[in-house]
C-alpha cells in the first residue's frame, strides 16, 4: 500500500483524465464507492468504509497532477490492488 512518501503521478507524455471527478467515477465503476471532499484548494477522495483516502494536488484550473494516499491502519491488499488498477487504467504511475 502506498505510504505518505509515495504518490501517483500523471504521465507527462500522455496526460490522463481531466478532473478529480473523472477519477472518482472510475473508482465507483470499479466497485469502490467514494466521494470527493474539497477544502480550499485541496481535494480528497474518501472511500466508503475505509480510513484510506487519496489527497490530490491540482493545478490552477483544477486538473489533478498527483495523488498521495497517506498511510492508514486499515490496509487491505484487495483494496490496494483495486486502487492500483484504477490508476493503471488512466495511465498514472506509482512513484516512490
């Protein structure tokens, strides 16, 4: 599972999806119910039934640039695999 020092990054060569809403919709379609929480210029995807969440950095137009999943005590290998699959499907890569 990613830790607070790890993150997902949009590929520079072929930019991925346009909004955090698009990414949320991919998670929902993959069977991972979630919602977006906005606080100022920060956006997070909160997963239903999980303490885990994704914190996004966005540009001035609201386009997501990176996503980090802070370490959580509710690690679940199946959940982590599903998160990776969604990011893989939109062309984002995992960085350490």
